[in-house]
């Protein structure tokens, strides 16, 4: 957050909010039950970030697959330990 990515005040606020949303999503994945079900070999946040990046690079979702994903019910349970 110390690097000035822009001098535009609105752009800086938007970047900050996107950074906060990304952090929240990473925390939900890392502390939730979805990680244990999908990626047992993840041992650090750096490895989690690598797997997420590779998933985005290699994912190909068709319109039919997207509709099936939207209809599927998902429940996230948090780790209490």
C-alpha cells in the first residue's frame, strides 16, 4: 500500500477496496472448509496464491458450466482450531 500506483484519488480508493476484497476472499478460502476439500497439499499462503493463479490461468468455463455452478448449493465451514 505504500507504492503510489496512481495520483488519481478515486482510482486509489477503488484499488484499496479491491485489495480489501481480495484479502477477504483469500482469508475465506484459507480458513474455510473448501481448501481442505480441494487442495490438501497447500501448506502456506504463498502456495495458496500460486494455486489460485494457476486455476485462473487454466480455467475454461462455458456458459452451461456456469449455469450448473450457479445452481449448486455451497456451504463454507470455518476452522475452529
